[in-house]
């Protein structure tokens, strides 16, 4: 493992996939510290343009020669072992590190590193907390798993000794982070291809909490309570016996008003502008973490007032022909259920779920839960599975999920073509789904594109399709 002194001695850092939301803020911080940085990526994006605007040299396409004379090469877990740059780096003598190792080192540079963990809600809660600090006037650094409009991306470099960092449990990455304050939003069965069981997940979250100076956790969540049994921690939730609790007073459109209680005493009436009870819990977690860091209630109120959601978290992309199109990162059954239940509380005639399953293992292991969650929608349209880093060794396909959801729509793709995961086939499959929705959705409907892959592209295709001349 690299230590902080060894990191300081590195000169040329190369990022494989520098345009990723998790890589960009790390590059920001290291660039601000004076390192010479290069990077590569496969697709031109807004984030990649922001990287270039910092003066960082970026190459489109990944080739062995791109690493040059780099003495530290950083990659993400999504990069496969046969990636030509990764292979070249490992044979070059350069130190090669997965991004979580470097992020873990960066957290050690701050006196109060706040790690926001949990199976669901990390990006929203981290974004809320970031916004609260900024409205309080604290010049924080942050690393977020999605884009926050007010900072123009997924991270920022500040001059204070506080860092807010989204801490993901995937492959125990969050255990590499220095966490002075550990926030646990919830614990659920996910990434079972790595953890194997819910008990193992609980054990990792317990280890995450044990090395923190302050622990803030969901007192309503049974799995969280089990994981932290015997430990002292600050609690939040709807139950009145939590240290921080909430009572929802009204829900209107995308606005939820609630009373915030500390130790049973009403301290403030607040509002959030992202829908769903789960987002009230995210706001409670952010408020508790902010109070622990000395933020005023005025700062908390203003931060939540300004916050309008993170990118791909129930993000309204547009409205055409009276049909509202929303993009959401939900990819676990519990997240899907929360998003769809939140949508059901809004004033729409029908709710459509345009869902892209992510990884074969998750789809197979949580099949029953996906069926239950997606059945909440009035109509579920299922795309082909995005395999990402996996190979389809067990023959898992979208139709196996769709056939069990009442009224679900899917389009048969020959299995060998679906497994190939080509860009052309993916676009064709998206086009089929978009065409169906465009021809069957009615004014007053909401379509939610759901998944952590690239289903947002289908959502944007749908808006363009609804704008078409044939509908004018």
C-alpha cells in the first residue's frame, strides 16, 4: 500500500478513465497540489471537458502508450484486467492503484473527514451535506458520486480542514478511508457477489464505524442497529427516540415540509425539494453530521433550501407532450421501490419505469426483489442487462425478469447479441423501448429511467422522440 509520503514523492500521475465522476474530484485535488497529471477516457463528456479546462492533458481512447513515463497510474474498479493501459502500467514499474486507495490517502490530509456510507442514498446525503457546509460559509473539499449543480461537478477543493466524502462499501473500498465522522444511512443486501451474505456486509459497516471518532447512524434501520450493537453513536430517523428525528407536516409536488427535533425538542421547521420519505432521512443524516461539525441550524435550513437534487437522483430532464421524463440512479430493489413510491405520491396519472438491470449477478441474486419493486410502476419497460465488469456465465437475461412483472414490456434480443454488449445493439434496444413508450404514454404520465448504467441515454432519446414532427 502506498503511504502519504510516497504519494508526495510521485511526479507524474496518469488516470485511466479520468472522466468518471469518481475520478474527476481526485484529479481536482491532486492537480491543486501541483502534480503533473494526464488521463484517458473512451467518451467525450462534460466532465472530461472540465478536466481539460484545468489544463490536464486528456487522450480519447485507451492505448498502452498513453501512460508515458507516469510513476503512479490510477484506475477504477470498472477497468478490466485486459485494458491496454492497465496492462502497460503493471509492466512499466509504475505504482498502480485503484481509485479508492488514492482517495483513502487524500482523506488523511483533513482533520475532519466525514465519510457518508450506506447501501442507498449516499450521493444525495453527501450532496445535501456539501450544500449545507457551503451555505454556512465553510470552504470544504468534497468527493461526491454524482454531479452537484452548485459546484459544477462531483467534487471541489477547499481550504478548510473538512472533507465530505461519499464512502462506498463496494469491495470494502470505504475501509481504506480515514473517517473522523462515519455516517451510515442504511444497510441492505447488495454486492453479494463480493460479500456473500448480509452478515458479512454488516461486519464491514461495523468495521467502518469502529475506526471513526463520531458515528451517526439510522436508528430506524434494523440492519444498521444490528451492525452497531454495543457501540455508542448518534441516531437519526422518524422514531421519536432518535437523537435527531423528523415529523412530516406536508407533501406538495416535489416539496416535503417537516419538523426537525433534537433530543425530542422541536428546533426548526424545514423543507426539502426532492420527493420521498427516504430523502427526509437523507436530510436528517446531513443535518446530524453538520451539527456534529458545528454548523448552525440557519446553515442547515439554507443548505436544504438551496439543494435541488444531485444529477441522476430523481432529476427531471424535461417535459414533452405533457409527459414528464425523470432520470434516477436507482439500481437496487430498495432504491427502485423508494423512487417509485415517491413518484406515486406526486400528481401524475401513470408512472412508467424504464429500467436497465445492472450486472448479471445482482439481477440473478435479487430477482424476486426486483419483481416486487418494479411492480409498483403502472408499466415497467425493461432493457437488456448491462453486464459492465461481468461475463454472463449463468445465462441471466432481461426477459427472465420482465416475464414475472405484470404488464411489463421488453424486446427479445438474441442471447449471443445481448451478451456482446455492443454500442450498436444497446442503442437499438434503447430505441425499441423508447418507441414503445412514445407511442403509449399519455399526457400527465411520468417516465422514470432507472439504473446506474447508461439508461439516461434512453431517457434523453425519449425526450427527443417526443419532440418529433409526427407528434406536432
